[in-house]
């Protein structure tokens, strides 16, 4: 069998098995739950396009990045305070002046 026909055979077999599992194995309640979740996602996506506010998105982004920066800074400072490995760092100024 060539690679193309093997791929197509696998695609058809995988699609048929996925359909069979969802049709006969899953209970109706979970099928209804999946359909309900998909409809919720669709409503959120279409609603978010209508309610698009550029300034609000920029503000939210800035707030989240400020929170992230604060969190990272506190973690780094906590790690540096607990570590004594940075007391022995020596910077050779002659090397810095050469560059």
C-alpha cells in the first residue's frame, strides 16, 4: 500500500470509529452536554465580537502584565534573599572597559 492510500485508509477508519463511539457508546446526556457547551462557546465568541472594546482590552492587558511582573519580582527577590551564592561575584572592571 502506498503512503497516500494508507493515510486515507487511516483517516476513514479513524473517522468511522470516532463516529461509532460517539453514536453508540456515549450516553445521550453527555451528547446533550457537549452540544450545550458548543452553543455556549459559539455565543461567547459571537458576543465578544459585538462587545469589542479596544481600550478595555488594553487596560486588562496592562493590569495582568503588572500583576505578573510583581509576582515574578517577588519570587526572584525571595529566591535571591534565600540564596547566599551571590556574595562571591566579582566583576573585573578592566574587562568591561575593553568592550
